[in-house]
C-alpha cells in the first residue's frame, strides 16, 4: 500500500490542507520528508493518517478547532494495482466513505493492510525517539539473544523479553525442583502441619476421662495451696507494715516536741518570704537613683545658663536659600569669566581666518555666505557622479573595441579549423543502449553482494562446523549422524524429571525417616535413663525375686534371706516406679512400635530408591545411543538430554548454513552468466563501430571503451554547437557595447547641464570649470555654521555671568540692611560667607539650649516616677515592720527565718503522719497510733521471719502444683470436644484445590514460555541469514565504520548477537553503550522492514524525528539507508530540523520535501 495524497480537510489545527506525495518515480527512492516548526502539526499528521486507516477514536484530542461532527480526513491510496479516493468521518458506523460520499466496507483497508491493527502498525511500521529507547532497553533485557532481537526488530515488540522473564519467574514461583520456597512447597508444608494437628487432637473417650480426672485433682490441690499461701502473705505484709512504720512514729514524736517550743511565733503571709529580698534590693536601688537624677538636673541647669543666642543672626534663616544659590553662581562666574572671554576672542579669530579662506575677508555679515542644504546636496551629488560618468564612457568605448576584436578573431579561427571525423550516430545509439543495459541494471551490485554473502556464508559454515567440536567431518558425514526429534527429547526430559523427582522424594523420605528413627531412639533412651520401667526389665526382676524366694525356702538361712530381701526390694522399686509412671510406660510401648514401623519404612524406601536409580540409568543409556562418540557427556540423564538437544540444535544450524551456502553459490553462478551476456552484447556493438580489438576483454575495459567513445562523440558535437553559439553571442555583445557607448555620452552631456545650473545659484558661480575649487569651498562652508554658533554661545554666557555677579552684590546689601547688620567685610563674597557662618553658630546655640531643656524635662519626669516608686516601697516596708513590731528589715528577716523553720517541722510531721496512715492502711492517724502502741517489736520480727520461710515453702509447692495443673489442662484442651477435626479436614481439601489450580497455572506458563522460545528459535533460523546480512550492513554504515558488522555466538540452546568492531574486537549487544544500542536497534528495525516487504506488499513506514541526538555523519548514513529502504516501500520522515532536510537532499538527491504551514 502507498499514500499518494493526504487531505487534512478538518482535523486538529488543519483546515483544507493537503500533502501531495505524488506518483512513484521508477528507479528513484520513494522517500518523503515532512518539515515543520515546533507545533506545526507533524504528530497531528501521523495521527490523521492512522485515524484514516483505523477510524477516529471515541474521544479524540484533535477536535479543539473542528467539532466531532465536522472532522474529516481524506487520502488517495494505492494498493491492489489501483488508486482509491477514501475519506474518514467521525461517525459510529459507516465512517469510511469514497469520493462520492458512499460508505465503503472496512474490509477494503483491512485487506490492503494484511490484517495489521492500529497498535501493530505503530510498533511495526513507525519509529520515534521513545521506541528507540525501548528498543535499546529490549537489547539489555534479552541479553543479546538473537531470536528475540530479530523478532523485536521486525514486529516492534520491544517488551517481549520482559514478558517471557515475567512468565518464567511466575512459573518458578509456583514450582521449582528442589526448592522449598515455592507456593506448592508451602502448601505441602501446610498439609503436613494440618495432619500433625489432626493427629494431636483426635483422642479416645477413655483417655479423655482419665485426663479430666487428673486435671480436677491437680486443680483442687493447687487451689488449697494457693489459699494457704495467700493467708501467710497477708499476715507477713501486716507485720512488715507495722515494723516499717515504727521509725516514722519515733521521728514524729521528736518533731512534735521541737514545734511546741515555737507556738507563740506569729504566722506571716507566705508571699513575704519572697517579698523581703526584693525590698532589700529596691531600698538600695531607689536611693541611688534619686541621688543620680538630682545631680544630673543641677548640671543641666548650669549648662543652659552658659548658652548665649544671637537673635539677629537667626533672622537670616529665611534668606539662606538665596545665599546658597547666589554664592554658587558668584563663585562660578568669578572663576569662569576669564576663560570665557579668552575663548570668545579665540572664536572671533577663527571666524576671521575662515572668511579669508573663502576669499571674503572683512565680510560684514558672514551668515549671508551660507547656502541652502538642498543646494549643497545637489552640488556634492554632481561631484560624486562626475567620476562615474567619465568611467562609464571610457569603459564603454574600451569594451566596444574589445568585442569587435574578439568577433573578428573567432571568425578567422572558425574558417581555418579542420573538421574532426564524425562517428556514426546509429553506432553511438547502439553502443549507448548496450552500455545502459549493462550499467543500468543492478547485476554488478547484486553479484558483489552475493559474492560477499557467499564469503560470509563460507565463514558462517566454518564457524557452525567449528561449534560441533570435538566432532569433525563434512556436511555429508553430518547428515549421516543421529539426531533426536524435539518431541522425543521433550518426552525424555519429562521422564527424566519424573525419575529425578522420585529419587529426590525417596531420598528426602529416607532423611525424614532417619531423623524420625533417631528421635524415637533418643526418646526411648531418655525413658530408660529415668529408671527401668519397661516390661522386659520388670519381668526379669520378678523372675529373680521368685528364684531368690525358692532358694530361701529351700535353705532358710540368713544369706538366702538377705538375697531374697534385696531382690524383693528391687522388684518393689520397679513396680512402684511403673505404677507412678504409667503414662510414660504407655508412651514407651508406643515408641517401641514406632521404632519397628520406621525401620520397615526405611527398608522399603531404599528398595524404591534403587528401582528409580536403575530406571534412570536405563534412560541415560538410551540417550547415549543418539550422541556421537566424540562428544563428552554427563552421567545424569537430564544433563545428557541437554547435551543431546545442544547437539541437535548445532547440527540443524550447521546443515541450514550448508543449505544457504549451496543456494548462494547457485545465485552467484546465475548472476555471472547474465552479466556475461550483457557484456557480450556491448562488445558486439563496439566491434560494429570499429573499436573491438580484444577477443574477450574484461567487463570494466568494455565499459571504459564504450564510455570513452560516447564521450568523444558527444564532445565533438558539443564543440561544434559551442562555436556557433559563441559567434552569435559576440554579435549580440557588439550591439550591446555600441548601445552602452551612446548611453554614456548622453550621460556626460546631461551632467554638464546640471552642473552649470547648480553653480548659477551660488556666490561662487565663477568657479564652474574647477571641481576641486568647488569641493574646497563647500568643505570650508561646512565649518562656518558651527563657528558662528560657538561665537554667539560664548558671548551669551559672558553676559549672563556678569549679570549674576551684579545681582548677588545687590542682594547681599539689601539683606544686611533688612537684618540691621553692618557690612561684615569689604568683599561681597566674604560678607556672604561671614553672614552664613554667624547664622550657623546662632542656630547651633539655639538647638543646644532646646536639647538641654528637653533633657531637664525627661529627668524631672524620671524624678517624679522614682518618688512614687519610693512611696510604694516605704508602704510595704512599714507593713512588714509593723506586723513584727520592729523598725528594720533586718529584724523582719530574722522573724521570717524562724517562721520558715517552724513551717518545715510541721510539714515534715504531716508527711510522716500521712506515711504512717498509708503504711498501716488505717482510716485515721489515731487508729494507726493505737495499733503502733499495742505492738511488740521483737515478737513481730520473729513472726515475720517465720512467715517468710513458710511463704517460700508454699510458693515452691504452688509452682509445682501449677505445673501439674497446666500440663493436665494442655492435654485436656488438646483433645478438643468441638468440630476441630472436621474443620482441619475442610482446610486440607481447600489446600488440595489450590494445589490443583497452581499446578494448572504452572503447566500453562511453562508450556507458553516453551512455545514462545521454540517460536523464537524457528524465527531466528528462518530470518537469520537475510535479515542478519541487512542488519550488519546497516549497523556498519550507521556507526560510521566503528563496527564492521554483526555476528552470532552460540550460548547453550540460543545464539547471542555480537558486534564486531573495526579492529576485529567483539562486544556483546547488551554491553554496548546506550547510543550504540539505539543505533543497533534502528539497524535491526530497518532490516526487519525490508524482510517484511520481501514477503508481502509493503506499507508506508513513518519515522518521527529519530535523529535528534545523531551527529551529521550518522544522520547521513541513516538517510542513505532510508533511501535504500524507500526503493522497497514508501518512507515518510517527520522533522523540525532543517539541517536534516539539507543532509537528506545531499545524500538522496531524489528526496521530496514537504513543508507544513
């Protein structure tokens, strides 16, 4: 499909705008660049193209100018060998219409697009900066795996590797061999825990009755002991409290006696204790401040009396502005007048000299000599034009002579020159046609490409066969070797996994059984270490007792009696122990049975393990039969399967490369034959023209000979045409030179008339014949206005300064008279300065007196505030001294210290009473005092010691009894009388369902990832040769030769893409720099598009400013690749960089550039 024209009728910012891509030009690349500034609508254009193909979305962002119901995009599309005028409207149904407005079936475009959807078109047939970055990330995520990169490049799906990794991780999270952290492993552990819980709580009724009776007995004993312990602790705590309160009671009696001696002391308010230090401080501070203020007031009064004020000088204040202004002008005039008068005299001299230069000495009115500016402009313009007019006339006469001489010389050369031999045009036509067929076709280029491909194929075959090492041989020998079908390998892998799982399960079961057996034996040994309670030991002792009794009955002596007594005592001890440890005896018997069952299970697991290993060895032997003898392999079946698969993959790859080599050799032979036939036709044409010397010349020599012959014929014809054209050009040149001479002579006559007319309006009309004299007069007159203006300005300034000085003298005299002052100095300026200084002195004295008076007012206010504060202080002081009947604050301080000590004694006594009441838990202090009076301290201490020992004994007994109660309760609660067993069974069934769902999910994920990996493997094998060649060539060009191409390296069951640098080094794709990865992905995408176009009709490829970060050399190479790709299908590049347009025009001269408004 091809886009002939795109009509943006009403879409986004566009209204009735069309981009005409034109018809395909045979032999020229179909490359178009759409240029526009930022926000010009490049992205809008691409969105409109997609909306045309797939429909305008329900919520479009391009309706900001045109409402939904008016949006329209049209185009002329070429597909299926015809042109179609189509348009897209914003409608729910029937949005695709033809040029008559009739609805068109969407299947028309769907068929032309080959079923490619909108998102698929974006990913497969468009590129932008974001997709380049995602492609670079895909290279890193795939770690250079060739199949993923080729598929990603041709489909545009850069996230394929991430999706596969996610699926594999999810599958491994569900189940992974020998892993204990997967979901299935966790569910299996949950099943085992539920089984153990069910076994623990599922108990017989008789056992339950015994457990309940044991718990009741232990609980009753524990309750009685606890009550006795509580009573003992209560009595012990009472004695402890009484003994603890005795020291406080003794201290209280002492404090009461001390406080009784201070009973007559008055009780002052509590705030007086903090007030007294402040009164001490304020009394001292206030006395010092009053004395300081009085001293300052006296000092200020003396200073005011000493200040004298000049009232007459103060009256000058109203005239100070006039004095400042007048003094400044007077001083300026006095210093500048001599200089101004001298400058005025100098300027008069300059004017006199200028008049002499103008030949007008002593002219009374120099202003009359000035000319109007327009007249001066006319005269200067005529002076400047004179040289040009003369030069034009001279040049016209000289050029006319030269043109006539050239015409005569060329006529003589044309008549004497010999005509060269002319080649027959028919022969030239046949030679040119044959040469065009030979050089116009791409046979030579294709042959070169195929020969390079042949060399690459041979190198690839050598690499592939080298990867089969240590196996050696040729392709025929390789075809005779054995290989496994993928399905058979999968079956064997599944069988091996099953066998490995069985072996792992049997080994794990053996470890568990061994652990269980060791635990059982350890528990049996623990029971035996606690005393002989098993049945065999008890039977042995009973037999020994009976034998000793029989011996004693027979002898009836002391020795047999002692032996019988010893045996009977042993039997009694064992019997008593067995009776007291009946529960342990039952557990021991159960352990003996468990030990026997465990031993049998271990033996069975060993048999099953041996069977699984035998089956594993048989499978490994079958696999070994398909492996070449030269290949080393592992003993494990899974490892042998991996080796077999790697061998099968490498074998298939080597045979595929060998097939490619055969096809390439056939293609090279066919191209060479076709090229030789074209070369023979060209040689025959040259022979007909009489230039065929060699019998079998090389193709390059044939092309050179034909080109030389065509060039010679065309050169002779061009020379003849050039001579005729030169004669005609010289005739026209002579006529033009004659016309130029006439125009130059007319221009000289016109200038003479204008010059005479202009000078007639001046006072120097007598100088018409001299341009230099007129130019000198004009230059001198140019300085006259400035000289006159400078003279007049200086005269005005001198007069103004003299007026300012006279006015200042009059103002000073009037001011002295108004103020009643006599003249202060003989000079006017000195009088003014003295007057200003006297005024400043008087103003300063007045200000100083006002400041001192303000200070007196502030200190008087401060004195009044101190007197008020001192009155308040004396009132508080009198209040304290009057209360204690004294006259000084020192005496008050002594009384307050005594009151503070009495208060401390009373507070301590109150605290002790409260402590005694709290310690004895009495209702009042009198009750506590009565209880303390009745106590005998020595007897109470003895009772407390005895109770402490009794409490320790009871505490230990209570702990033992509580342990018995807790053990009995745990055994009783472990039985459970509810539906716990049923609930546990329900949980187990739920877990089984979860296991089933996870197993199905695991199988789905594993099957999907294996299918995707197999599909990538098939895609890699199918497209590796052609697409790798294209991508390698494109990558070399884009990197500017820094990389010579691409190659692959096998890595287990996949191949890794490697870049070959200029110096022969190698670098993995995921180890390249970010910019190089972008360029690699671009090369793969371009090769993928050509691969797609080779299999089905191409569609337009759109790239949106993908070279913003590329430098100019790499941009040139990318445009060169886009130009080559444009020979396969239409390529549209959107950009806002004009320098890219210039690069494209330089690299691909046939590129078409469209500019957006």
